[in-house]
């Protein structure tokens, strides 16, 4: 437990960076921005300045206000529904959507931080320049086959070993330029020119207008009440509504009274119902706010729960790829401000596999979030903000912060965040117990389970009821990060599925 502040992230050095900013007088926002930059250095396969975007849900103590900073993904203006009929939407130049992460972090820093953006970047610049030890996660990622020659060169993919020391000299110089010139050097200046030259060389569609015209949105969050707790999440183009719907439907069922098998059975059908609405309603080309809010309406969720109790289950099944490489962080300071922030490179480690020569900037594969089918409602459209799975969530009790949580995992983000909240609030588990509870995921017919986490007897019972899909613990379910507030003390935690770090002071 800590009294002054805490940080939880996917890497020890990133967490230490956030803590150092807090100790230097920064608030939770400054710590979040600094931690995000540090992750772009030590965890570059999952997020970075060339990433496709992110969301931050922020609690500001002085105003007692929760807000969402939406720097989510957006397609370039020259996108078209049929653009991937004969090409890949995951690898290469056409797969790159607008890199929005720097604009998002810069906006958060300017509007809500106490320190300058340059101060928040400095520890990461030093880290990139002086170097760091390669962990198992980065070592696995640099062996990906889709990486271009520049990416392989920057990360020494052909000769590096786990535990080796890696310096990112080009990236350190890039961070220095941003410190000196601000975000404009990335979106309008020298870095933009280098980035666009690479895109043009590979016949991509990103333009200078895309970089200049992208706007970060400050939004009111979605909100539900769950067993007396207020749950806040990004409302638009995120995983938040589906997560909230899972909570609201399951709230109407007495989970405490169920056996382990009965609990899994109920959650299987609750997830099915929520994802049916996600695919039918939220993936439409245009969705009205009223349609979104209807999905988390008290009466609507009550009726969905009653159907499940009666054995009237969803028959809507879909099948699509669901691999995502993302990262999440949480911060809190001694004033009580709290941040939960998710950012991503997209569907693959190192995103598109491209690195901008001379900059160390890895480019996203944001167009992988769109369908390759021109007739699909989620096909690419000019300037379209697609439906993301990111779900940075804050929980308040009696208007005071109780929990910050988020995770990587593509559509599993939604079910992981919901499951941890259910374990803590509805089933009275500690944060550590909730994070380590075996997880399931269902978005159609198959039940995805962490094979290594369930006992054999329960797995055999599940086999008799559902078509099972086994997923490995570390790769597909880590790493969730969270901070819980207990009697004015901070309890940061990460789950045990993947390298991560939680610290405070």
C-alpha cells in the first residue's frame, strides 16, 4: 500500500519513469504521459508515437470530474471500402492509419498536466540514448517475420538475444526534436516529411493533410451504476459499452449463489448477448448516441438477463480474427487524480512492420481494424473512426476513486475488464485474486479458455457443454494493469501472465 502515488504498467522501467515524475512534482496525468513515452522505448512492439491511437479516462480531483481523451484510430482521407481486396490490411504501407498517439499525449499533457511535455519526455529520451535490457516480450517480438529491414536494423533483430542491452539512438534524437519543437515537428515538420516519404515509396495512402487535420476529442464518459459503484469508460468507438453491458446484464443474476460451472455458463451467455449487440449495432457505418445508450439501459439489460435465466440464448454467431498488440497503464497521485490509459500499434507486434528511416518510429497497422470485405459495415471509409476495443475504465464509490483498470488483448480487453470488476465488486475478491482468476472469453459460439488456469475436472465439464478454444496464458491474456484505492491508500497491481510492474511510494 502506498500513500503518495502509484503506477502500474507493462514494464518495470516504464513504471519507474512514472514514479520519478510523481516524485518530481508531476501529477497523475504527467506520470501517465511519461509512462506512455517510456513504453514507446522499452515496449515498442505494442505502442509508440507511430501508433494508431488510444484512449485515456481521467479523474480530476479538484473538479471532481471524469472525462475521456479520445485519440482513437482514424482512417486516412483516401481510404475506400475496396482498398484491401488485393492487398494486406495488416502489413506494409497501405496498412498504416493516422498515427495519433503523440497528438493524444501532447493534448493530455497541455490540458491537464502540471509539468511541460518536454519534462515528461526527458526520462524516456535518456532511456533510449543510454539503453535498456531486452526482456522476453521484446525478444519474441523482434523475431516477427513481417518486419522490414529498417525495423530489423533498429532493433538488431538478427543478432539480439534476450537479456542483451539495446540502445535506440535514432529514437532518442526524435524525442529530443519533439522536446524542442513540440508535436508540430512530427505532424508538419521534418519527421512528417520522412514519414510521408516512406509511405509514398510503398504506395500507401497517408497524406500530410491526414497528419495535420486529425483532432483529439475531449468527451464525456459513458457511465453505469453497478452494485452501487459508478463505472466510467469511453462511450464512443471503444470497448466500453460492451464491457458495461456485460456488467449490467450479469448484475441482474445472483452470481454469488452459483457454482463455478454455473458461473461460467452464465457468463458465456452474457458475453454472447453483449457481443451480438456489438456486432449488430456498434459496427454499423453510422451509430446514433441513443442507440449506444440503449444497450446499457437498465430495463434493456434486465430483459437480457431474464432471457438468459429462462434459457433463451443468443443464436447470432460471428467469426473473425482477434489478435491485438496493445499496452495499458494506470497512475494516481497524492492529490487523488487518477488516469487509466490504453494505446496500441494495432493487430501485430510492431504494427505494419515499418520503421521510418532515421527516426526509430515504428508505424501502426491501424487499417487492420477495418474489414477487407467492401460490403462489410466496417469496411474502410475516408476519415472513419472505426470501432476500437480499448476500454480504460475508472470505478468510483461515493464520488471517490476506487479502481483504475485496463488491459491489452483486442476484443478480450472487454471481457477481461468486465471479469475483474465482477470479481472485485460482486464476488468480494481482492484485486490480486481478481486479476489471477482464470479467464474466459466468448463473442459467438466458441468458449475461449485459459487452458493452463482451469483444473482438469472443470475443463472436462466445459467440454461437454461448449466447443472450446484454448489460448495460452501469457500471449493472449496479459497484461492487465490496475490500481485500487483502499482507505486512502493506493494498491497498484499487474496480473502474473506477462512481464509487468506495479509500484508506488
